[in-house]
């Protein structure tokens, strides 16, 4: 399962230009679900983590930044 650690969040906070890209991955009305955190859907996050790291992998902060940069390079229509 994908776990967003404080290190991962700190890495994202250091790259404000990627915040809009990260926001595109958040589902609509995220605040209406518990816990009210702006995170991508768990199925999507699990799929991305498992294809990158295998079943027991752990998201590295640098990998998140690289992924968001790739999403940004793919253009506005990517989701």
C-alpha cells in the first residue's frame, strides 16, 4: 500500500511548481471522504506504487517528484 510519509510531503512542499500537478491527481470532493486528506484514490495510488516497487515497496520522495514532473510534461489533459 502507498504511504505518504512526512519526508515525501516535505519533498513536495519544496517544489511549489508541482503543487498544481499533484492537485490534478486528487479526486473531486476529497474533503467529503474520511480521512479528509487531498490524496489520490487508494486504488490508483496502490497501482502506481505496485508497478514501480512491487507489492511491498515504499514510495521514495525523489520518485514522487520525478513522477509529478513527468505528469507535468505530459500536458494538462493527463490524469
